[in-house]
C-alpha cells in the first residue's frame, strides 16, 4: 500500500495546493523579495502544506472507516496497524510544524498554524466530529480548506518582513476565499450525496435538495465570487502593471472552450452544470502561472521557480494543453458554420 494513497495525495496536491501557492507567489512579487530567499520561503510553505494536508485527509479517513464501509467507499486506512496510524499522524504533524522553526518566530502565526490543524482534526474526530453538524461542519470545512491557510500566509509574510498588508487586499482575499471554500463544500456534498445517504450522513444538500443547491451556487455564490475576485484582480493591477490581463485571457479562453457563442443552442440543464468549477480552473491552473510569469518579468532568476512549479504540477499544464486542443476544434467548427 502506497503512502500517497493513504493520505490521498492526488486530491490535495492538484486541487488545494496550487491556489495557495499562487498567493504565496503574489506576495513574493508584491514585496519584491530576492529570488533566492523566495525559493526558500516557497519551499518551506510547501512543506507545511504537505504536512497539514496529509494530516487532515488521513484523520478524516481514519475516522470514516465505518461510514465508508456502509457507503461502499474504499478507505486505505482500514488495513493499517495501530503503530502505522500513530507513525503517519506523528510524521504529518512534524512535517506541518517543522518549517515554522525557520519561517517565523511569531507566536500569533504559530497559533494560527495550530488552530488550522485543530480544525482539521475536530472536523472528523470524535467527540467533536463537526462534519455531523449540518452548519458547523460546512463552516469548519470552509475555514480549513483555504481561508485559514491564506490567513496564515498573509500573517506570516507580515511578520517575516515586518509589513502591514493593505486592509482592502487582505480583506478581499479572505472574503473571496470564504466564498470559494463554501462553494467547494457544497459541490463536494452534491458529488457525495448518494454515498452520504447510504452511510446515514445527512448534509445541507440533502436538506435543501440537489436542485436548490445547484441554483444557489449558480445564481448567488458563483456570481458573487466572480465579482469579488474581479475586484481583487483590479486592485492587484494597481500594484502589478497589467495583472488583469491574465484573468481576461482566461475568460476569453473559457468562452471559446465552452463555445458560448452557441449559448442559445445549449440546453438549460447543461448550463446548470457547465460553470460549477470553471473558476477553480483559473485558481488552480492559471493563477500560479500568471503570478510566476510576472515574477519572471521582474527577476529572470524566477524562471527556476516557474520550471519547478511546472515539474511539480504537470497535470495542470496537461489540462491547459487539452483545453487548448478543445478550443482549436471549437474554432474549426465555428469557421465552418
């Protein structure tokens, strides 16, 4: 049994870490940090995220063995010995905490790191097990998935370099992260509604119904999230010349990928599902690359970090390439019409 499967490596590596790394890259750019120091800081942040994510997903699966069996879901922790479980928890906590010896000596920042790990634990572990609470579970997931990690990043950069980020920047990032996290937990509940029902786990999606949940996401969360992130891009463009172009290119890219010029021919049901994840494509695939592109323009030595990111997240690059092929085919169809 591979350790990557036990801690569900592919889930958080490809869908959680890139968004957080993107904001680390942006702070490196905004604070004009030398590339060599930036490499070390990025590496330490990455180690912290690996440890925290491994801990959170392992604890979740460890506490869900019985429920996953009821739902017929595979759970890699079922066959582990007690000693193996203790070793994995200890190692993941050590990996999550060790970088902060070098990153920051701030008690406040370290307290946030501990609080984040605490949230990851109480979400699944008894006696708290907040995931069984209809509302506290959603709030806890929204906080630990991205809001608290980004708060840690903001606080750490503030203490390391003795600066106070503009309130509008920090506030907009955290507000956007709340909306993104809330949308993602709703989507997770939608995807898992059958398994949750089989396991007797009652969620908010079960309460309001899948159709109402989809309507809520499409008509409220997504538009609001889009507006807040657009405001963030506009603000960043005052600090980083032409930064908004990256998001603009992505929107054109998405328009072509989804063939939105044919909107009148797309069924309402298809439109209902088409945009649920499209902003995640920007956060996870485009935003880190956009930030790194501007870093390279600022200091050519950051090309090292760009290459490392591409090597570490090849699936994201492949996804952009596949989407580009789809666009090429769509444009051929458009030209033939």
